[in-house]
């Protein structure tokens, strides 16, 4: 059985909750929630994304919000504890979800932004 997430583990700002609710009104009933996932790569060593999911697994954590659920698997949750998901719209057609308070994760080689690039 999936476990309920607490506000100390993951939060959504009011703009993020509003946008998620809006998006959920546009999808079919088979969608169970929004899955937050982590992928390796980039200078930080890990990046995050979100996708609709039609399944909630036993090892998932679930944050119940008004009209939708945020689903996070056990492995990703370790990277997301204390993170806040926000929705930012600059009014110029640039709107996106952002992850605030991300923990510093090792990765990369300290060469991001330098002319050398790469590892080694």
C-alpha cells in the first residue's frame, strides 16, 4: 500500500496546485496522479520531471491535493525531501513548474561553465 507524504517531505505552492488542478480537469479518468521522477545527468548529477500516471505502486509516496495526487517512488523521494514545487508564469508565454530547495547532489565534474568541459 502506498504511503501518504507529509508537507515536510514535499510541498506545492498555491500557483502549482492551481495549475495542476486545471491540468487534471483536462485528462481522462484513468489518470491517477502526477508522477515526479528523477533522471541521472546534467551538471547537478540529477534532474527532475513530471508526467501523468495511471498507476500508483505499493512503494510510492502520495501527496493528496485538492483534485489530484502527486506520486513519488521511493528512490526519487530521497532526492525530493523538503522540495517545493512551484509554477512560474512570466506573462510572456514562458510558464513552467520549478523545483525549489533542491538538495545539493554530487555529480558532474565541477567543469560546468568552464571552457574545458567534460570529465577528466
